[in-house]
C-alpha cells in the first residue's frame, strides 16, 4: 500500500458519503480540508469515514483516532496531511505486528 492508494480510498469515501447524504461535494484535491470544506462532515460522520477507508484499504484503522485533525489540537488537516497521517498509522501498525511476531 502506498500514499496514492490511501488518497484514492480517502477521496472516494468522502465523495460517497457526501453523495449518499445528498450533500454537495467540491472537487477533492490535496488542499481540501474535509472538516471545513465538506458540508455537515463532522464528529458524527468522520468515524464512519475512517471505517470505510479502512475497509477499502483492507486494514483496520482505529475509529477512535480522528484522522481529520492534528493530534491534541483543533486544527483540521487537508487531504495530503490526512494521507500522511494514515500512512504513518499503517506503518506503525505493521511495526507493532512485526514486534509481536518476534516476541
């Protein structure tokens, strides 16, 4: 899995959520900030988005981690930052699993 895979899963998930909700969806580029730029994309919606992104990627993403905000901050992330955050979560998860296998 690479960052392009994550970006594709993220963008398609956001588009699907907005479409199913009957809400507008701007063109999703790397500079779009979902929490600010997508109508009604809030704390009720992002956990669902996290699960759907994980399903598309075939991984378990923790749905209690808000991938759409900086940790310990109220600052919203744009799509490129979200991709980097998810990539980091995946890398850390792989390292944890590898350590479990060798212990």
